[in-house]
C-alpha cells in the first residue's frame, strides 16, 4: 500500500453562510461573495458566540478526521473514489440551539458520512479496522470524535449502485437481531440497514466533496440523473442519454445560463422538457413560464422559445425528449 496520498477538501465552489459585516476583518478567509477558502482558525476567531465557536470547531475537527480516513482508505487498490457528503460537505447553517431557547447557533455535525466506490468487497474487514483505529490518531485535532460517528457507504464502482455500509462490529455476522436483515453480512462486514433508502442525489457532486479519485474525470459511468452536477460551468452542459432515429433524450445542466440575447430556438421537432432540479424561466413569444422541479412543457415544432434565465444559486437540471422530427 502507498502512504503518499494527501487529501484536502476543495472549497473553491463551496458556498458559505451569507456575508455579513461580522466577517469584514477576515477577508483572507471569507470573501465578499460568501465563499470560504478553508482557513478555519480565522473564521472561528471571527465569530463572537461561544456556541458558534463550538460548532465551527466541530466542523473543523470532523473534516480533518474525514480527510485522514479518506487518505487511509485510498491506500486500498480497489478504492476508485471517495466522497464526503451530508452536513460536512455543505456550508454550516444556523439552527435553534438545542440546549437554550431563543439562541441560534451553527449546526454541529454528528457524523462523518463517506461514500466509497469499490471494485471489490474483499477488504471490508480491513476497512473496518482502519475506521476503528483512526480515532486515536486524530483525537488531538478532532476531540470528541468516536468510531460510531463514522459511516462508510459502499458503492459498486462499475454501476454506482449503493450496496450497504461497512459494519463496525468486530465479529461479522455477530448473530444479533440487526444481523437478520436479508443480505446483511454477505459478504462479511457489509451491513444492510432495515428500511433504509439512500436518496438518489445524496452523493451527487453538488451535495458532496470528492476527496479521492483514482482516475480523475473517469469515474463510473453516470446511471443517475443527479450524478456529477458541477456547481459552476463555463457553458451549459448537454449530454445525450439516448439517440435513435426517432427519439433523442438529453440531460441539460445550467448554472445561471440563459439563451444569448435575441436568440430564439425554432426546432423542426417536438420537445418535451421537465425541470428536475433548480429553477428556470422559459420564454415564448407570447408568455414566460417560471419552472421549478416537476414542471414540464411540450413544445410543438417551430414554436419559438428561449431560456430567459436559470438559477444562480444551484444547478438547474433539465430532461429533454425530442421526437416527431419533420421529414
């Protein structure tokens, strides 16, 4: 195994909490557009509330532990990709403080959720041992963290199918009631939680941070419409999912994009389009339609239309079906 992998979260497009004058003296850490460069000490020093300092310190410690765990796991040759998701992969947000009424503080993360794509499940037991021994090595910089706070979600590297979690029990199967779930412990240390379903977009690129990728840019082929949604794109992304003589299906990702001024689409085919994520304004010659997830429209041939605007806050994902081309 190699021990040269150095992992660091990429905060380039990581939206932080809204800019306030509270952070005016820490511009090297928090920029005027609300982004964050990873300098946790400056940020923690900038907040006055002890509740906020505690929560942000916990973020810092948990992210440090997550990166160290990813470094250790990346040494296994079957590991193709590792991504941090859940609250740690998102900007801290304020919520009512659970111990005091009328006090708002930054959310304190409780778990480290790592998704790991594997080409083989033969070393799950060894990965469990890595999780169990990591706690002592990171305790100085991540006080209060325990093995139970780490969850490792296993995906097949070829299909990107979620398979289960790495079991933390030393003995597998251990014979308890939680081992009676169908498929649990097959293979050893693959745990299946009862009545648990992982959201399809939970580990999409917009909801996660990729910490390790054995061949960057060549991960498992996308089989989910929410996979690989970049937060920023220089140009609108159009991907053909199906392309036959009679029908074409495309996934379109917009990140604040709009049709060039004066450009109107005038197509010789019908287009059925639905917004899956984000929001947009679709403009016709006689009307504008504000579209949110679930909204769809059928555009007949030669009905002129254009994209007036798309969300600047999050990617807008479209699914477009083209059919009935004029002959």
